[in-house]
């Protein structure tokens, strides 16, 4: 794990999961409201498909079903959009996080990876 940043390795270690690659050239779905500092910050990871990492990140209590709510963003741009999410991006599919100042909740959500 020497090539994995310490914060990412620590998150995976704390939750007992093997880091799941998130190549910098893949896309994530990011809501524009993450740039506004809205709290809490939420993320969930589906199974990667095509050129996507499976990650969806948004701010606030609820996400929207509006087709324009998420914008595709290459992982390598995440640091400028939402640096607080970076420690969590190596969590495998099925994992979620919710963070706010002084608060962190990270859990496995099996329905995210169940196949029909």
C-alpha cells in the first residue's frame, strides 16, 4: 500500500476493507452543491461501469433525482472540488460516507451492490 496516500489507507484500514482502485482518469458524479460548502457531505459507491468509478458525491441532507443534479468529473479534479472526500475514494463498491465538521459515519450498504 505504499503508493496509496496515508489518509486513504487509514480509512480502509479502520473499516477493514481492501482498497479498491479509483483511477484518476475515471469519472465520478459530483453535485454542484459540494463547492458551496453545504453540509453534510455524502458519498456512495456503486459498481464501476465503463469509464465511471461508481462514486456519487453530494452535499446536504438529500440528493435530487433531477437528471442535472450530478455532473461528471474526472477523479483527478476531486481535490479542487471536494478535498474532504479524498480519504474515502478507495472504499469498495457498496460503501457510503456521511461527514460534517466533527462527525463521520462510514458504512456498507449492501443494496448498492446487489444484482437483480
